[in-house]
C-alpha cells in the first residue's frame, strides 16, 4: 500500500495482466470510490516504484495511460494530479446502493481497455487545435451565422461546399461545384441518406465481405436488404457481383471502399474498377463509393475515385469524411451526387436534422481556404507513415510466427492474418481482459462462420511507444497453442 495525500494506492497484481494495467486499474478504482479526489497529487514515479517494488517505467506507463484517458494530468515541475474536471465522489463504491456503483464493481466486468488498436481512426492529439479554435471563434461573428434563423440550407454551409468543391476538384479529380455537394454530420449520415435516396424499401444493395458493418446498419435502416460479395486480393470480386445480379432482380446498388478497402486495406485494381463501372452501367446499378481516408496514401499517388472515371449514365454517390482528416469527435462528412439524388438526400436530411453545425462548417471551410487543412494532412500523413512502419517492424519482431500481413500502400490500419488456424476471437477476448482492444475478422463479416482469422490493427491513434506496448500485450495474450 502507498499513501497519497488522502488515500492509499494498493496494487493487486492480476495473473496474465501487465503490472502497469493493474496499477492503473487500482488508481481509477480509488478515484471512482472517492478516495482520490479531483486535484489530489499522486506520489512521484520514483517514490511509488520504490515502495511497490516495481520498475519506475511501470509506474510511468500507468500514469501515462491514465493521463491519456483523462483521469490524471501531468503538470511540469509540479507532478501528477487527479484531473480537476472529474466529478467529486464523496462516498465509496461499497457504500452505494448496487444500482449506483461503478459498472466494474457492480458486474465484475473488467475495466475499459487502456490501449486500443482502433478500426483506423486518426489521432485527435494531432488536430490543429489552435487554428481550429481561432477559425471557430471567427465563424461566430460572420454575417452568415449572425443572420441565421435556424432554417439554413439542408445541403450545408455554402462556404464549406464551395471550399470542398475546390478541394475535391484538385485532390480527387472531380469536376463539380458547390451545388453538387451535401455536407452531413459524419459520413455515416451520408451513407444513410444515399441509400434512402436511391433504394426503395425491400430493394437490395451489394456490399463487400468482409466489410464495414456500420454501413450495413445504415442501409438496413433505410429499408434495404444487404447482400455480401467476397473481396479478394484485388478488392471486390466483380465476377461474383455479376453472379449475384443474375439471381437478384431487386439488386439496385453496390457499396464499395475502392481506395483502401475496409477492413483489408487492398486497393481495387484498375481492371476491376473498369469492369465494375461497366457492370453498373449495363444493369442500372447505383454505386455508393466510400472514399473515407483518401488523404493517407504512403506509396505512389492516390488512385482517382470511381466517380472521376464513371461515364455518363452511371450513377455514383461519392462519400467522404472530414472526421478522418481532423478527429473522430468532429462529425463532418459529405456526399457528391447528381441533382435528383442530391435533392432526395436533402429532403431526407431536413426531416431528421434540418441543418448542420453552421459555425463548425464555416470554421473548417476557412481552414480549407487558408491551406491549413492541407498542411495538417501532409503532417499527419508523414506521422502515420512512420507509425505504419513501426507497427510492421514490431509485428515482425514479436509475432512473425503468429501473424502474416502485407504492408499497406495507404490507410490507417494493417490487416494481419493469423497463421495455423489460430482463433482470433478467443485471442481478442484474452487481449481485452489484459487491457487491449483489438477487433477480429469476425467483426467485419455478415457470416461469422466464414470469417477470416485476422485482425484489423489500426495504428494511427497510437504513438510509437503505445504501439510497442500494444504489440507486446498482444504477444503475451496469444493462444497457448501458438506459443
């Protein structure tokens, strides 16, 4: 036991769990119980390590993780403190009624993981915070905002649509104007609106399998049936899509992530792209193209979207995300579509969300116009490139016998395939008990029984020391048959 200013930190090591996670869990438990209060100082890492008889780096790792989670704050030349913005819990969890106790105390479930291989989200720590804050403050005094009466265009801010038109023309090769774009609260809304605009209830949409489950949810919410089409080494199997078309007269659309397939990261090959466009033209299929992370291409030039190549007569709804460029908590997406589809999307959007976040949209428009977003994209791309390479090196060093992978040319994740029939669902569960979240291949499949034994290892949200710790945790929790 170690005394802080008001409470005792007790380390109880849990078999199979890293010591720094056990220590972090003990500290959060004392905060939840009210034994450590907002603003309380914690012992120095050297002092705590000496008393607990553990390595100082272990204490430092626990403090670092809790700082990242928002439980603690580190103040230069002063030390580490319990975050002051936490609520004060004056009574201990044991004295509370069962319904009011923290979930872990109530159910015995493990605490939330302290490290997470994401599904491929950016690192919010890299966000240009000061620049966005200044742009947001300026947007609150613009005539467009001051004159707004809450009934603005459901297509979104004119300023952002105009800025996006220029950006997409330059970066994606799309010839368009602001009238061809709708701005949405994240790309998830864009997917739902697109499906609602092009599909009648009961009609079907073909999707990649493995693929993006949240897109499937959006399509089902719009009343569509979802049919899986296998993905191979070069992306969507267009021949299999043609076979589905032959037996499914209600098939009216196909959803693809051609630049960096989600989740495997492969790029849809040029021949497959041309075949898909021609198949869609012949059968009147609409294409929903999700270009969610176009900015993050590390080798070669980014591949032009299908929307830039599709001939007249092929309906393509091009969906993109500014959240992937900025941070997951900034919900901004967009879609480009032909006029009739765009009108129906706007009508649907107005029924559930009459307008977007005007100040945020104007602020991001300013960042686009000023070139700040382009500078941020270049900086982030360089950092994520390094993190990709670091993860690849760590996997080769520690898990070469268990996992095989190809280093992706772009994207924010590595698709790692398990060797020798290793059960990745069981491995994922063991990792979570140890404090690491990692999603197995079954999480991306309509038919879990045929799911690939693989992991999607998102690296962008972790810095290099965090990536190293995460890989070591994955190694420690691998199945016994693989050791």
